[in-house]
C-alpha cells in the first residue's frame, strides 16, 4: 500500500487547495491511500532551541506523519509572492530531520498564477533534498472559483487529470 500525506498550505475553511487535495483523496487508485495533514496551524513557530528532545508534541506528530508517508502531496496558495508562513514553518521543522532527504514530493497547484511561490517552494524542498515527482505534479486552475469537492468530482476534465497524476505517482514509487 502506498501512503501519501497531503498538505494544504491554506488554513481557509473553503480553501481551493484543500478542496483539490480532498478530491485527490477520493480519487486515490487501488493500492494508494491519501491522508490530509490537519496540524499545520498547531505547529509552533520554528525555533532551533526547541529542535531538541523532547520535541514539542505537534512537531513530533508532524515528523512522524512525514516519516510514515511514502510521499507528500502539497497544494498551496501564494501570499505576497511567497510561500504561506505556516507551510514554510512546517518545513523549517523538517530541515534537521535526517530522514527527510529523498522524500518524494508532488505538487497539485490550484492556481496557474502563483508562479513565485511555486518556484520558492520547489527551491526550499530541493534544498532539503526532497525528490520532486514531476510526472505527478499538475496545475488545476481553481483560483477565485467557489467549488467544493463534490462539484470537482463531477468535472471529468479535472478528475481525469488528478487520476493520471496519482497513477504516475504510484508508478514513480514502485
Ligand atoms: C494576503 C494574501 C496575499 C495574496 N498574495 C497573492 C500573490 O502574491 N500572488 C497570487 O497569485 N495570489 C495571491 N493571493 C491569492 C491567493 O493565493 C489565492 O486566493 C489562493 O487561491 C487562495 O487559496 P485557497 O483557496 O486555498 O485559500 C493572496 C491572497 C491573500 C489572502
């Protein structure tokens, strides 16, 4: 079984990025499960002085979930031409985790406009020696759309692209 951890960079209740990840969870092919990480807002601001045993409980949970995942699936908005602070903070907590190197990561971009943050996130994760799975990285333009997961699942063009990306992710991990 391939276990992916989905991470949305948006804390908004009706986030298009989270909706896209929720659709991916519902479309996971046989042999793949996708769990959504819901603890982004519970992580304390990164502080190297706290990056020692015992870790803050939220950090230990985050690291455990990343370690247990075969790969990450990230969907994030762009704020002020950059990565949302809460998402960058989460990955700052992973920098000293020796198990992170080589972790497969794919991006599901929910905006075609957010090129600066996409490039910045890629740079951060490549710096941390993540393995970017290009074949599983897609852009589904949902910017400004009032959509929910059921509507998205009725859009055959969207679901087709998600399924192809997830199948490519499975191939890349086998
Ligand atoms: C404070 C703030 C700053 C933003 N800055 C940018 C930006 O620099 N570039 C951009 O393309 N969109 C920007 N946006 C728009 C969001 O990235 C966009 O609405 C995104 O789709 C929201 O994602 P969500 O629906 O998952 O919350 C900004 C939005 C907010 C609230």
